[in-house]
C-alpha cells in the first residue's frame, strides 16, 4: 500500500492536461467577462447616439 501511494504521488500523467484545462477556463472566463463589458458599453453608446439623433431631429 505504501509503495502504491508513493507511485501515485509521483505519477504526473495528466498533470499537464489539468494545467492546460485550468488555464483554458481562466482565459475563457476572462474573455466572457471582457465581451460582456464590451457589449454593455456598445449598447450604452448606441442608446446615447439614438438620443442625440432624436434630439437633433426635434422628436
């Protein structure tokens, strides 16, 4: 049992895959947050532009 536990702790197969998966999750989460923020800012600028066009038109 002790020998098996030593071998299990020293076995690094899959460690790189796990590290890449975690990195992918962090990058993906950052991209989602960035695009969400960008979407909100674009929507706000669109509303601002529509408001200015309506004011210039006299409506």
